[in-house]
C-alpha cells in the first residue's frame, strides 16, 4: 500500500503540465477525496498482484516504450472488470508505470492505470496508435506464463471476453481498446450479470 501511494504521488508530479487526468498543481496537496473503487476483490487478488520491479521488461514485451510523461496527442479511457468464478479481481493501480529503487515513479507507458477502479488510461504522444487488451495484460504480467489459467501467470485458455455487454470471440489479446468501452474478462463460472457500460467520471 505504501509503495502504491508513493507511486501515485510521484506520478502526479511527473505528469504536471500534461493533458493527463487533471493532476494537481505543484502547490496543491493531493486530493484526499475517495475514488470510486471497483467491487471488493476476491481471494484471487493475490494471484494477480503487480510486480512493479518488472515493469520495464513487461512494457517492452508489450511492444510499448517507457515515456517521461503521459502523452497528450491521443487521450481516452476504457474500463476493465476481471471476474473469477463470478467474483471480482482487482485491476491493480500502476500498471504500465516504472519506479526506481526508491519506489518513486520514473516513467510511464502510454497504456496504464492509476488506481484500482479498473479505468484504463490511454495517453499517447502518437496519433492513431492502436492499443490492445493483450498489451495491457502483458504489462500487468498475466500473459506469457506457464501456470494454470487464473493464477496470474498462465495462458488465457478458459477465459471469456465481453465488450459493452456482448460476448467477443475475436481473441482476448487482439481486442483494441476504444474510448469508453466496458470490458469484462471472466473465468470459470459465468457471472449472474455482465456489465454493459461504466459510469466514467466527468471529463474522462
């Protein structure tokens, strides 16, 4: 928790002056207002923990680069819910963010998260670049492993993908992320209800 808080504060300083998610002015203390978090994570949460130290390698594996600040050419958001046997798994804060030995943020991918709401930020310095769910999952570290599905290091066999309430059969890795898409990635028992939309905060 302390590491994530340090990263969030450092990142807000890193991105000042960029059209990136309303970072506070330098003289303004970080907001203490609670964010709208995703539903309580299930016990599978530990299987999907984010390893900050491995971020540079995973960003490169996703075919992306580490930037000094958020891009301001293309800027939009999607939302991701991950469910295992119908129970929510938290999408970690700081996916796509790198940190030094002092745990302070020192770089960011164009594709990243800031908190555990499941909001995925696409803030690119290049117009028209397509970003995919597979890239996000690679940055998170849940692709490319050899463990059983759902362990956080395994393949995506057995997972079902829904976009805006509809089943998506064209492949999890290749799903392009689009503005205000509601994406549900589900494993095991089907949830009772599939979310079709997400209530994004004003300005997102």
